[in-house]
């Protein structure tokens, strides 16, 4: 049986058993210290992204927009955005490349060392390159950038700091870049105890997201375009038109009932449809527009109060002007409505405001988009 992980307090208070390797620290950390360290790391990384945003607003907007123009032109000319970096920068570059591709900008990542052993054949004159190196001096990345610069390919560099952000001198990668972007980052979140990249990788990923989404917006990339690239999974389901998932459709298995009928008559009419949904949609008899909703919960309360009320007009006991969605809405809009207002039934109406269907929360539960 797999051993369960011990809580932080146990790790801090219990020394390793005989024969186990002791931790390198001379004194164990207690739970409060561990939590404080985690908080410090997260706040430092959040501050790094905030600093990046502040830099974009103050002094970096021209460079950022110039980088976006290179990405847009590359995509418009049928080129590919190639992203390269070594180590953690390479892994972050793979994520940035995947995001670019998902929003309609063809992209793939290239390992800088392998580029010198055949992968240079991937680069074309219509391509643009994003080179990532925290120091701006990573040997393999700089060598690749110098070759591509000679071939005339546009290069966007991402480093921790550029010369105008306080670096003592321009890095090798900054000098080679067509557009040099800096994170304005002075330190990593784990310093001085840990040398691992933390804030730099977080900020680089955030900058890559911004480059991808801003460029996509400028190219008029839409949800429909995104849907074509993500037909499956949760993302695909969220971007489906809400009318595609309706099981209760007006005129088919959802009766059109006007609000001048009595409660009993409305229930009898609804029963003719066979399997009755959890609510009845009511419309104005003159205009046909959605005027109210009467749910199973409303029916239970009415009967418990006075069964004789079944013979009064349903307009007196229905919920007027219920929250609803247009038939042009997406499933994600319905999910948002359920999460914000705990709606169990969502009327769907056409451009004239007439009911066209009813979406039940259980339909979204079955799609695993909301919790039961």
C-alpha cells in the first residue's frame, strides 16, 4: 500500500528514522515557517507580474506593440512563430508556442542545441523567432539568434532585464534582437535560499500570454475560431452554442403555454409533452414573449400553502421576467449564470423574446461543466 504523505507539522517535528538521509538544513522548519515561505514566494511572483504590467504601461508599450506587429505579420504572411529557450526557459517557450497556435498563430518550439544539428531547416524567411533567456547570455540561444539574424529573420528576445531597465549593459541576446523585451525583474522569488527560476518563468509565461492574445485580438480572432481548434474536451463544450445542448425545445417537448391559463390547466398542458422538465415557461398571450417561469419548487410551495390556488391564473404565482439567455449564447454563458445565480432552469429565447427552449442545470452537470 502506498504510504500517505505526512502533514507539514509532522515533517517539521519528527526527525528522519535511522538509515534515512537527513535534510540538508541544520534545523527543521516548523509549519508556520513553511506557510510563511510559501506566502512569500507567491507574493514575490505576483509582484513580478505586477511590475511587468506597470512597465508595459509606462515605458514598454512601444516595444510590446512592435513585438505584436512582428507576430501578426508573420501569421498574415503564412509564416510560423518559432520559440526557443534552454532549460526552464525552453519549457516555458513550449507553453507560449502552444498558446500562440491555439489562437490562430502557427507556432512550434525549437531546441536551441538541436537547431545546429539539422533543425535550422525548420526556419523560413517568413518566420519570426522568440528567443528566451533570463540572462540574455545563454550560449546556445545566443548562437542560434546570431545565425538567424544573419538570415534576416525577425527576433523577439525576452530577458529578465534590458539595458534601459537597469541592466549594466545590453546582453548579447538583446543586441541581436529586432525587438528586445525585458521583464524588469531584479530577483527570483526563492533567492537567496534557492537559485531555481521562479519569478522569471512566471513573468515570461504571463508576457507570452499577453503577446499571443493581443496579437490574436488584432487579427480579429474569435471564439468561433477558437472552437474550431478545440472541438473536444471542456473547452469545446463551453464554446458550443447553447441551442446544441437543449433537450427541452419549444413546440417539440416543451409546450408553449400562455400566462393567462390557470395553474392546473398549465400543468395539464405540460403533461401532454410526456417527460416534463423541471419548469414551465410562460409567455404573454398578446406578444408571445417570455413573461415568466413556474418551477417544481413553486408548485410544491403552492400546494402546501393552499391546493385551491391551482385554479388561479398562473401569472399570479409565476416568477416574472426570469433570467434568461438568447439563442445566440454559448454554453459557457449558461455555466456562468448557474454559478453566479444558482439558476436550475434557464429559459432560452429568440430575437423576438419568444421561448425556444429550456436548459436544465442537470444537462450541464451531465457534461461535467458544473457540480451537482
